[in-house]
């Protein structure tokens, strides 16, 4: 049992049979066809030779199949991680150089080790620091940068830069050098791939294919674009006309590589590797959860860290570069009927066969076609609906998202993630430090107490009830003291203060100390402090403290009891002869 | 009105009269007597010439009197800030050197500017990041370091270091050089001052003094120790016997100084200045709040930032060093009857007179006596009760406190504060990321719903109700998805999932997206999602979102309604002919 928690293959492997095998093989075949052009394209995006994209799709998939918990997740090179790899490794050496490739291996190893450590220590919750608006903003901005950077390959010109302003200005400067045959291939490929996404499936259905078959057939569109454009280059000798192609790709299984153990390099790449790991993990887990839920299955996020960690370590030792679970390919894998992670292993075999036997045919594949597959893929990452929803729902969350987008576009991908995380946290702390609280009074004729500012309620100048709508922690402990003392300063006749704790889910040591301070300060001012409607777990904790012993007032089970009893008490203190009937007459009790 | 918010002197100055004047003058006299030895001692602790302590007690007090909101806070050099000044400036130049003194001026200016900026931008809430356990641990550890560092002056030997291990080892190494006359002065002074704190007041009361007079007279103890030990040095010519004294102090008003505007120096001192500002502010505000509450007055924390900022800027331009509101002197000021900040201004005049006319008499004051006043003062900062209380109340808060103490003692004061803040935050985020939630069922015969693990309650395998005991934010959004999907995966017959939101005070954009994801994933699995007992403000926000529109289930006012209606619905779906009587018979409705 224990072992199969860390090696999920032991659990699903036992139930493996002929049907599962067939389903997995079909899915693997479809995913392999989709993955070949994608792997080449993303390696190019990362500034790496195309074969590295294939290598990164072989052993990492097998490693994930052994350790991962998602049955449909397809691991390999993805667009955003490729961009982050390019950014990080470019700071070490120019893209494509031997030092650059060495740096990407170190990135994969570091990222893998970090994910493994987080998995073993169950630190998956750290990924929580990335709020949805920040992730969404980051992915959108990265998609825009990637699409813009690929325009150079569509135009057949040079451009450089990792931020929008530089990319756009170098593109504009080199625009006159546009290569017309390249542009034609690029535009036609892009248009064809967009049409494949939108128009091919309905067409196939109208031709009589079943929706699912039509859907999966449409996924082969990119391979058709690759085949047709390669043939066009060969037949029309477009290389002579200046169309750049992929060139010779070695025919080989993944090589065994050993990442450099260079302390200075590791230190330089540590932060980029961390950011890349966390972004990759967040994206991958959200894909895996979505697919698992469709079949009422579960994934284990801490074990997912281990699966992705193993995949990246495998990438580092087999000539790959950082990988994670991809959205599009996982959905295809799921839709094609993959039932177990074995489908991933069969995909790996498919890619290995391609790396061994198919590469000679890819030498004349135009780079513009690969750029087109990237552009079509990443533009689906650009999310225009979410910002509008977030704007409507919460201006603060929108601000965090907008800041992430702007910093990512204008300063860079790493500063973008860091700014987003920092802003989300600052916003959260700011909110937590000024929670909602209300002075409440009795709704006439009921046992309910409501905000005096929103409802017509009964109150008494000698009794003040404050309802606190938040857990009390060190972040709002000081606010609590200020808020309570402010109310007391404004209520000169006050004798009893009640804190209504119906929405207080926890009180930490700082807030406890603040409550004790409030108790003492109110005592100095002749006011007693009461608590009402304290929740069970909070009361359990308070019983381990001095507060209940020192409290000048009482702890009341209900606010209604507290108010009624304190009214009588204040009344008796004022005029011992008066009975409770005056209060009943006034409707206060 | 607007102006008097930023210049509180305009408000209290108008009501100033003869009685207030008398009360303020008496308080000022007592505080002046207490402040003279303290100022000299703390300057020495900060590694500065003694007169700088006097200068730091003149203009800063007046600046605070103009801008501060506390009526009794006494601003000036304090122990912990002096230690932090020593630590920060030592990294620039050796203590006592001209560069060192220049660095302390820059520290005061930077700290003043930071406080002013925080005040104007109303960033006082940033001080919330220091939790009570962290502050308490930091103050205790600083007190221990300060007391240990002063042992060298009591023993008349040399010692160095800013962390405990180094301090103790250099003290031990130099122990053989102990100067006996110095040791006698040091031990007698320390013993006398401890007796003054504990035994003098009861003695004076038994001699017939009123408690308040006895209390205030006892505060003059340090000045007696100063006078007697100085006379002893002069009469017995102890300087010849190796007793180190304060030496010549220039007779002068505070000089006009201009802090260096050196970008590199400012950058080096920025972090220390920030830490020092925040620690000083937190300590000062807590003193000011305690005293204000005793008279049902209020202070304004954002304006306090401006008051303390002005005081530090004043210190920077008048030959002082960083200052803040001191606990002991403020309490004395309050007890002596200070009614307005004018008492502070009169104290400043008193100290100025001392700086002009009294300094020649202090030349033979033994440093051991000043060390004794520091030791007695800071040992009261060492808090042994709080750790025990915190240990009982919360192990997590205790861990943050213990880490702060250990890092402060072993690594240094700045790493101590940073470690404490980091740990508090990590702890808070960790807690916020895994909130309490419970599957609940109906308590038989009632409308109440309780945790199935704690109570015998009625449930139905087709309906699952989860009560979430925390606001939903990006920190727990992922946890929410996992928790809900886990429950669903374990409940194969499930058809209706109800999230009971009675303790949810807010839902941010990330959590909203998670709820939408849960809604869709449950729909894929054939389960409808319901909400119950949603609070007003949360419902207001949700109405601006898509969730309510897309929700596969309903929003129920009460959990009771939800459960009853869904039982009937599930029943009708299962067997359309059955009526609700079966459920009534089973006691579920």
C-alpha cells in the first residue's frame, strides 16, 4: 500500500488487460502524430535544436508514467515553459550554443530536484501563492510574447528580445528584409491550422464522420501542414529562394547526458528553475484535475510533484529540457480514450521511432510552418474573457492580473511572475489586515442582531456589540485594538462591550494578546468586556489561555442572551429599584 | 480641521491653560531627571559619544510634540533601537569613529523619511507583519544581548561581537583582566538600582510618603547612583586605579548636522533603517495605545508614523541618532501627570539646560554605572511569562517566537527580525491554505447541521453537505477543489453537493474560479452543486459573477431548506411514485 502511494504504477498495472491495452495504444498513436511537430516547434521556441524537443518527449513521459497519478496527463515540452527556458538560459549563453544547451540541462535537473523535494516534503501548497488572476495574466502575456516572437519566422527575418517593446521594434526594423516565399508558407500554414481548429471538424461531421472521429482526425492537421509544406519546399526548391528549413536532424535515440555540476551556474539558475517548476506544476495540476474529475478519479498533488520531478530529472539525463503536463495534448490523449499512464509510455515509443527513422524526412520542413503551429497553439492561451469577468468581480484581483500582464510584457517573464506573486500577497495581507466589522443592534421583536448602519435596530448607550466578520490573526490584531478603542472613545456612557464572534474561525496568539490588552484597557476605563457566540474550536483554544480567567465580563452562548442580561444589569446598576418591565415595555428584551 | 489632523498641536494647544501648564512642568521635571543618565547610557550602548544621547533627547521630542497624537509618549533613545543602530552602523565603520557617527545620522534620516512616507501613504498596517510572538521574542533576545554586552563595562574589560556566542567567548577570554574597583562600582550600582526598582518604593511608603510620590521619587534612583559613583571616583581618585569614566563632554546645545547624501551608503543602510523604523514604530504605538486607553483617549497610528518620522528627521539634523517612544519614560511621564505633548517640549528644555551646564560634572561618571542602568533597564524587557503562555496556546506561534529568539541571539538582530517576519507569514499562509472544513449532517429532530465525525447525525448517500469554516481565497482555492473532489470520489451514489457557506466571509476571484471549476467538474460527473447560508456581502459579490448563472444547483437560504428539498428531489428522481412520508417516517425531514 505504502509503496504504491509513491509508485502508482503498481496500483493500475495490476488491473491492466487487453481492452485497456487497445484503448491506450489508439490514444498513443494519435498523440504521437500530434506531438512530433509540436516537439520540434517548442524546442525551436526554446532556442534549441529541434531533435531536443523529440528527446524531451521520450524518457520524461516514461518517468511520469511510473510516478504520476493522472491517467491522461501527457508530459513533454510546452510553450510557456519553453519560453521560460529560453529566457533563463539566454542569461548564460546565446541560444543554440553548447553552453546554452548545457544550461537547459541544468535547468531541467534543478527543476526536477526542486519538484521532487517539494513532493517529498509535501510542499505542494506553495503553488497556492500563485493566484488564478496572476497565472491567467502570466499565461496570456507569455502567449502574446511567444506569438510575436514567432512572427520573425513567418516573415523570414531576424528579430530578438524577450520583452514586447524590443521584439516589436526589431521586427519593425527588419520588416523590409521579409522573404516572400517564407511569408507565403507561413501565412498559408497559419490560416490552414486556424481553419483545422475551427472549420475542419464540422466539415468532417457533415461528410458523415462521427463527432469523436472527426475531432481526432482534425488533430492530425498539423502533421498535414508539415507534410505539405515540406513537399512544397523540396519540389519548388524553395531553400534556394531563401526559405529556412529545419535542416539535418541526427537519427538517434535520446543521448545519455550529464548536467554540469557547476555551483555558480546552479546558483544563477536556481530562481528561474524555481519559477519554471512552480508555473509548470500549477498548469499541469489544473489540467490533471480537470481530466480526473470527468471520470470521478482523483490525482494526488504531492505525488504529482514527484511525477513531474522525475520527468524533469529524466529530461536532464536524456538530452532534453524542462517539461511539464501540456493542456492540448492531455485533452487529446483523454478524448482518444487513454485509460492508464501506459498510453504515455506507448507515445514515448512512438516518438522514439520517429527520432530513429522519421528525422531524415524532416530536413526540408520549413521553419515558418513550425512557427505557424506555435502561433496557433499559443493564441488559444490568450484569454480575453477572464480579465472582463475579474474586472466585474473584483477590482483588486484585476489590478494584480493587469500588473502581471504589464510586467511580463514590458520587463520579462520572471519579473512578471514575481510581481504577480508579490502583488497577490500584498493584496491578501492588506485585506486580512482590515477585516469587516460592524456595530450591531437587536432587530425589534427578534433574537437577531444586525449592523446599525444598515438596519433599524435597538441599542443602548451603555452596551456596545461589535460583530467581527473575520478570523483574528496577527495581521488584524492591531486593527482590532484600534477599532474597539475607537468605538469605546465615541461612546462615553459605555459600560459593557460585547464582541460577537460568530464569524471568527480562529484566534492566533497575537490576537489573543490583543484581546487581553483590550480587556485590560477597557477595565482601566471602567468597561467590562464580553464575548458572545464563540465557536467550539475557538473556545477550546481560549480555554488554554489566561483570557477567560482575566475577562472582566462573561462569555455568552448567544448574543440575544448577552444583550438581554446586560441590559438588566446596567439598569440595576443605574437604578436598583427599577425592574425589567421598563425594558420589556420599550421592546428591548 | 484638516490641518489639525496633520498638526495635532493646533487642537490641544487651543485648550492650554495654567493647570495644564503646572501639570506638564512637574512631569517634565521628573522625566528630565530620569532621562539624563538614560540618554548617556543608551548613546554609549549604540557606540556613540555620550553627548549624542542628550542631543537625541532635545529636538526629536519637540518634533514629536508638534506632530504626534499621544499625550504622554516620551520620545528619545531606547535600548533596542540603540542596539540596532550599533549593529547597522558597525557594518560601515568601527563604533565611535567619525564615519560611524555619520552612518548613525544617515540611519536617523532614512528611518525618519521612511516613517514619514509610510505615514503619508497610510502604510501603518505594514507593521502588522510583525506578530506579537515575533516582537516579544525579538525584544527578549535583544535584551539578553544588550545585558551581556554591558558586562564588559561592569568588569572593566574588553569584549566584542553582536551575537551571543562571540560576546560570551570574548568576555570569557578577557575575564582575567577584570578591574576590581570597576567591578565593585558596577556590582554595587546594579544591586542598588535593582533595589530601587523593587524595595525603595515600599520603604518610602512605610516612611509616610504617598504611593504616587514614592513611585516618582524612586524614579530618581539612577540619578543618585550617578551622583554617588561620580563623587566616589573623584574623591578616591579611582581613574588612576583603572576605572573608565565618561570623560569630557562638550558644553553645547545640539549642533546643526547634515547627514551625508551618499547613494551607496544610503543603499547599504536602507534595510537596517526599515527594520529599525518598523520595530520602533510597533513598540512606540503599543506604549501610546496603552496610555491613551487609560484616559479613553485615542491615538492615530498613521499620524504616529508622521510624529516619529519627524522626530527622527530632527535627530538627523541635530547631531542625534535614531529615536522612538520609550516604554519606561512614557509611563513615568504619564504617572507624573503629563497632560499634553507640551510636557515633552519642557523635558527638551530641561535636557538642553543639562547639555549646556551640567556636562562638566559628568566627566568623572564611571561607565560601569551607566552599564548598570542599562542592565537593570533591559532585564525588564526579558519576558519569561509570554513564552510559556504562547506554548500552551499555540505550538505554531511558539515556534515562530523560538526561531526569532534563536536567530537573533546566534545570527544577529536583523536576521532575527527577518526570520521572525518570514516565519509568521509562512505559518499564516500555511494555515490559510488548509482551512477547516467538515462534512455535516442533520442533528435528529432539529434544523441544526453538525460535523459527521463529532456527532450522530442523519445523512443521505445521494446528498453531501460540506461546511467550510474559512473565507475562500486564492490560498485555499486549490485545497477547496481537492477537498471537494476527494469527497465526491468517495461518495459513488452522490447526486447533490451542498457547500454550506455560513462561515465564509469573502470569496476572491481565484476561489470564485475554483467554484466554477468545481461546478463544471461535478456537472461532468452528474452531480449538481448547491450553496447554502451564503452571507449578504458574499452574495452581493457573487451576483456580479457568472457562477450563479452557471450553477447546476441552487442557492438555499438555509441548510435545513436545502437538505429537505434535495432529499425529496433525489427521492422523486429515484422513484417518482414515492411520497415524502417515507422520509418523514425516517426522521430525515
